C-alpha cells in the first residue's frame, strides 16, 4: 500500500526532474484532484494509505503532466473570475490575464441588456460577465456566445449547465449566424501571429487548439474582420471590447479609429502590459 506522503514525494520528484515549471505545485494539485483531499487533511494524515487504483491514477496523471499536457486538462477544471470552468483540449484554458477584459466590460456594461461574445470557447468570458451583472441586476441581461468550433461549444454548454447561467450559444463564423443588435460585443479572438506559434511553450503549442491561437500573418486577421462588421451589430453608444497581445495596443487603436469608433482606450494588465482595447460606437 502507498501512503499520501509517498505518492506526493513521487509526484514532486518526477515533475521536477521532468523540468515542469512549478512541478511541485502541480504534484500537489494532482493529488488533491485524485485523492479528493486538501492540504490541511494531508498535513494531519500524511501516512494515510491509498488504494492501488488511486495510486495508479495519480502516477498516470503525473506521467501525462511530464509530457506537458496542461494541468487543467488533466483535472478538467480551471478557475476564472472565482468560478470553476470545465475545460478540455478543445478550448483555450482560461487565464488570469483575461480577467482584465471581463473587468473592463463590467465597468462599461452596468446597463447593458444584450451582450455578444465572439470566439467564446469555454464560455468563461460571457458566463462570468452574466454572472456578475445578474448578481447585481437580476436576470434582465441576455448573452449570446458564438464560436465556429462545435467541440468548443459543447464545452461552453457544459459550463452553462454546471454553473446554472442562462445564455444562448450559437455555432457561427464570427457574425455569420448572429441576429439583432447588442449593447456590448466582447471577444478574445485568435491573435498570435502564425510565425510565432511554433515558439510558444509546449503546453500551449501542442495541447491547445490551433484555431483558437492563430491570428494570421500579423496576428490582426480576426480584429480586422470583427471591427469592420461590428458597427452593424452595435446599438448607439455600444462598446466593442477585445483582449489583445502585449504589443498590439497601437495597432488596435489605429484599427478602431479608422472604422469610426470613439472613446478608444488601451488598458494594461497587472504586469503593465497592453491587454485590453475598447472603443465606443456612437453613430
């Protein structure tokens, strides 16, 4: 029989030797996931034994993590804006940087009645926005999440159901299947230049969906398409809000100006890097 301590020691050693960044931390999280315990339980009961099946499941996940499969894909869960989202290999893993986008949307969307999230993926952006707004205003705000990927929409649907947050999900190539107008359009589109993708960390390059990463030769393909068509779907005074790359602020500012957006802002994240671009459509 194997004890919790022996299992954890194995995980820490294997992931550290496997050059996994924060390997010891990941070993902890995998143990919490497999054994359904927290750290306080471990510190009181480090010599508690686990079944052979549990030990084998843990070792298998450690070996997968050594192959740079993302931790969140192994546990099936990622936390975003204080909510637990289901994730798998068909969607981008929600990241803390993206919370900056949600926060900027909330600042401008206190009275929004209808919100569109393009390239919704796991649904974490839209569902988080709806959760926050409805906690203050009730159920009046409506949301639509659109994505070209059917497998991604299955993940978003699962998150909608598990979190109990009502939203419409549509399979659509950007605006193709979208009807009506909105007070806010938000998007975290693919924005990594095609030539840069091979240099990304293996967890991202090899295990997250390429179609959610590749923004074309210069990284701006989706921004151009969305900005060009957004005015037809925005109500007067509506906002267009993007997550952007750290070096894309000036480019987004120019694109928004060229299309006639006003009140344009480029917002930095906690690291001081460009992270969000917003513009208001006043026509």
